[in-house]
C-alpha cells in the first residue's frame, strides 16, 4: 500500500514538473492565464493536469495553417465591394472614425453604407423572420450554428430547409460538433437525403478532436440568397422561446441584415465552409451585387484563435476607452480580462456613466462566481452592475455614447475573446444604439442592482467561492 502511494505521489510530481514548462510555452500571451493554470496544476495534482489537457491546450495550432490557407484561398478570389459601398469620412463623427479605423485594421473588413439593420429582441419574432426568409429563398440558404437542438423549433426549421432543398434551393448547414452534440444521425439523415450538405466544424469531427472541447465555433449565421442575413446571440432551441422550465424567460438579441454587410457575413461563412469541407464558395451567385436598402453604416467582423489579433478584445477595449458619456454593456458571461476591467473602471472614474448587465442565477454557477470576483474594484470605481433575475439573459451588446454599438456572438469573457470563433456587427448608427440602450433599460426592470454596501458585507464563504472560480477564468 505504501509503495503504491509513493508511486502515485512521485508520478504526480513528475506530471506537474512536465506540464509547467508546457504552460509557460503555450500561455505566454496571457500572463494571468499562465499563473492560473500553474496554480491549478500545482494545487490540484492529477485533477489540475487533466483540466489543463482538456481545456488549456489550444489544439487549433495543429490546424492553423490549414485554416489560414482556407481564408487566403477564399478572400483572394472573392468579389470585392465597390467603392460606392465604402463609407465616406464625413458620414461619421470623430469617435466613430477612430473606431472604424481600428475595426478595419484588425478585422480586414470595411465599414459600408446602404445597410438596413433590424434589431430583434423577441425570440419568436426573430425565428419567424428567419423562417420567412427561408420560405422566400430562391437559390441558396447557408446556415452556421453553435447550438442546434433536435427539439420542436429545431425540427420545424429543419423541415423548412428540407422543403426548400426539395424545390431546388441549395442548402448548406455547418454546426459545431460540441455545442450541437445532440444532433443525431437519425435527425440529420432526412436533410442529407433531401440534398442538404451537412458538416460539422471542428472540434468534434473525430475522437481526437473531441478530446479538446476548448475550441468552439460560437457563430450563429443565416444567409439567404446572399441578400438577407441574420446573426447575434440566438441559437436554435426551444429554450430560446422560453419553453424550457428551468430557464423560463429567455432574453436575447439578434440582427436581421440587408445590404453590403450580408456579403461580409457570407464571406465568414465561405471561409468556414472551405475549412470544414474543402469546397470553395466564391461564385458570383453567392455574392450578388448588393442593393442599398437602408442608410445604416455597418460592418461585419469575425474573430477566432487562428487570427493574428484579438479582434473583439481589442475592439471592446478601444470602444470603452473612447467613451465620453455612456458605456452600456450587456453580456451573458462576464469574466473579463484585467485590461477590460481597467477600461471599465477608468471610464467610470473619468465621469462616464458605465453600466453592466449580466445573467444572474440561471447562468452557470462557476461562471457567475468568477464574474462576481471582479465586482469589488468595479463598484469602488463607480461602475453600476446588474444581475438579470427573470430567467436566462443571453444578449451580447455594447453601446458607446448612444451612437456606436456592437451586437453579435461574443460574450465579455476570455473564452469568447481568445478561444472561440465569433462574429458580430459593428453599427455606426445613433438610432440603433438608442434602440439597444432602450432595450437595456427595459431589461433592467427584471434585474437586481448590486448595491455596494450590501456587497462588501457579504460572507467570507462567498468570497472564497468567487476567488476559487476566478482561478479558472481564462477558460470559463
């Protein structure tokens, strides 16, 4: 018995000493993540090592060249937006121009004019709009989702797609193998039988890739005929309609796009499709000349661990630092990097009204505790923090000074900002920013404000839970 314990102990030390250099070599971009993983491995032998192997190793590097090659092969021959779709300098104010330059430089996409953007905060309306667009499709339907449930809503949309495919519309469906792990062969077979191309985006395409659940395609995209696009926070599942008894009410934000931004969304899909399937979608029929259907200045931006820069992290950081009057942040998961915490604090300290609304009791316990570990310094800086109480809060929006906003799939956490494949729309438009702020105020009616006096008097046990979960913040 003693010999076995000695062997286990020695092996634990060897395993720890072996993994520590791996952490130092692979986590150099994020010092906080480095320290967190080293402490986890040291303080929790075996368990910490297992967590690091599953969550901490960024396996996308093994396929990085292939993903970048897919990007180059698609963007090199894509039809380019004409100069008439590009934004003229005088259409934007100074703050918008600064953020536009940053967004264009780090994302590679261009801000465009002539867009029509509809904000969708009611799930039933959003899915009705998507269903209507699918029914009206004439040539192509492209879909990309993190979660697609084989429930009533998922089956309804699936059957609509099958019906359109049987009428000659070309349908392509890309799903994340981890988020949509409930999709079975039986559920997908009627789609394939109807001629729909169905593929899983990595991770999840093989047993080796399923071992890494750390990298996820968190995008939600629908594109119909290259002319109508949808993106935002809503996946496909009955819970988004408030039909799940555990979550109850589900509050979310989605976008319906028309105009040049739809082609940018199509480009994101085409790159992911090339990476997952090898098929190149660059024909003109997938990128029809866009009509100017509105007057919104907007651009679609995408990010992922294969990118050279942390697109959404840098964009959010710059946007918050540029604020002069108001910062309105709504997010399901709030596990920010230290630099984003500092940006929120400094905004409040220089007199900017800074408010943060996050999901409350219905979110994951560990994620909520890690979020709360940031409250102390934020409250001391004057940031107003609210937790949603009426059900699940799943929106991901950021509004600055009532004239710039970001709506999309990324949460305000390290997983979204560093590890996931995400997409969003940057909106240089006062009306849409005001709509987002109005919805924020409506959502506050179902939220609880964190009052500093009560917060700082909370039990020591609560603080221990928060700081324990904080150690895992790089992967939450």
